[in-house]
C-alpha cells in the first residue's frame, strides 16, 4: 500500500481507513510505503496491525541521500528525462508513454538522475519542451500563461523530485494498492511497468479537485505557479487512471469526477468506507454541545465553522463548540489564522480547539451533534463515527455526504453560514428530532457502512486482481 502524507504518520479519515482496511483483511500481508515531506518531523500515530510492515518512507524535499543504483553499473545521464516528464505531465492530454519511459529510466539508472538534471543539455532540452507545450492550443483548456525564469526553475525542481521518487526501489508484491492519484502513483506506475503487477487505486478525495481548490486559495501564487501545480496534479491523476487495473472510489461522487477525467468506466467499482459497529448508542447529554472532528485545514473551512458558532451563540448563548484535531502539516499558518479569528469574534469558551484525540467515539458521545463545514470531502469517517454513536450531523453537500446523511442529518451548501447555524440551532432546540435522526443514522450504518462490508468488498476485488479474474 502506497500512502501520501497520511498513514501511519498523520491523523485523519484516510489514515483511519488505511488502518481499518489493513486490520480488516488480516489474511493479507501488507507492506506500507509512505510518501512524506522529508523536512517535517515524523511521529507515527498508528501502531501497525500484525499483518503489516512499514517500509522506509520516500522523502520529498529532503537533504537525504538520493537513491543509489547497482554498484559498478555504468552511468548514462539522459538529457531527455526532464523533457519526457514534462511531455507526460504538463499538457492537457499528456503523453503517458513518454512519462512511463522516463520514470522507468529513473528506476533503472537512479545514479543518473541528479547528474542528468545538472547538465546544460538537460536544461536546454527542458526549456525547449516547455516552450512547445506552453504554445499548444487545446480547445478543452484555456491558453497557458508564459513562465518567467523563476517559475521555469521551480517546475524543473518539481520534475527532479518526481524523478527521484520514481528512482526509489520497491519490493516485489502481488498487488500495488495506491491511496491517492498523485505522488503515490509514481512508484506504482514504475513497478507495474517493470513487473506487470496489478494496480488498485482508491480515491478518497479527488486529487485534481483538491489541487484546483488549493490553487484558488493561494492568492500569493502567480499564474504560472497555479498552472504548474494544477497541471502536474492533472497529469499524475490521468496517469493513475490509465495505469490502474481497478479504481475504487469511496463514493459515487468521486466516480463521476473520474469518468469525467477520462477513467474507463469499466474499471470503476465504488466501495464505501466502513467502521466497526459499536453497541447501542448512549443518550446525548443535552448540553448544547457541538462536536467537530478533523484536521485544521482550509479544506475543512474552519473559518466558516467559527462564523456558524458566532451566529448560534447569539441565538443560544449556552451552546458550546469543540473542535478536535491537529493542524495539517504545512497548514500551521491557517491554524493560527483560525485562532486569531476565534479571538476576534470574542467566542471565548464557546468555541475551543481541543487538539488531538485518541478516542473519537468518546468525544462524539460527549456531544449532542456533529458539525462539518468542509468545502471538499469524499466520505468522511467522522460522519460514520457520529452515526455509530447515534448522533445527528449537520454537514455541507460535498462529495458523498448527501448520500450518507440522507434522512439522518441536515445538509446545506458549503459556506452558507446562516443555513448551517439554523440547522445546528434547530437540532439543539429539538432533542426529539435530533434523537430521531441519530437513530436513523445508527441503523443506516449497520445496514450499509460497516467495516465488515468494506473489507469484504476489498478482499473480493483484491482476490480478483491477483488471481487474474476480471475485476
């Protein structure tokens, strides 16, 4: 299993899913290959199940040693590698064959990667390819912006790290399970090209959509930087879709994006998330306490949640909001901005950032409802955890949320502070309605979203892929 910025080093829904699926398929031996930011201090937040082994992470942006090749093998620096990577990733419709050939070359001759990127011939070939690509006229996309020297150099550096990621050797295995259609695709694509190993892709959030949202949020980025980040994301995503033998989105909402981005519909099999059911839910405390679970991240739109809390507090001064979860690594500035906003709104004890929790079910039991204000989700584990505890949820209509909460929660448009606040207030003031919705959610979880059902679906699919049966 190849992870990207998640399991086992980060708290969140994807990591919880990884841990649950691996533990739920205990008859399968798993090797976990994480891709991480090398400059960050890592702390392992999950103890791997007995049937899993952690491989050495692939570190991006690190000062660590580059992958090494076979001792004594003669170096053949290939000046075309950056240009080939560029042709595979940057155009609206990239050249998958050129991309695969370049990535395989990096794996076969890892010692050549740094040498190649440092040659004048390599740089000149890259600049020529970049100019050609930026001048392409594609009716499906807007014209590309001109890149200045700094943007061109940043893209060159990005391609170097893609090449280094491809150069890292991967152990023999029966199946490549990729958990994101981004950087995690790179080692899997190379491994499959060399060994013919089947590849399974699970998409939690749609990689391209989240890249678009990040680009819009980053107001300091230039047009070239935005073009660069979104096109590389698009190139990696389309390579993942084309290479995967099966694609298992966690919700039909993701499947619609995948088909729209060119994925073969015959490959797609939706497998919803699942969690271990618990016993009968305890009665809510009726303490006007609202619980939020998740990383502090722009995609969670915590600032909208603060505005919701402010409006609810004016209607119900006794209401209290607790946000459980750490900042996403790299989003510490956003977390500080949220804290400053909390102070500016004068929320005081009415809204508290609680930090990490190792007991999400206990946290949910301590509240009366769960609130989620995300602008991008797939199938949030926090909602399933709320259903397991018989607590209703108020959430935004993103990803698979409307389908999960249909009839057992309240769904509004993202960013609609007034409707979100009205929904929260309605449930806090009507405990009978809240209890009814919570009970429906509990029953739906047991019918459709148990870990047993999820693991069984993955077990069947993995068996088909590894035994040669049609997926």
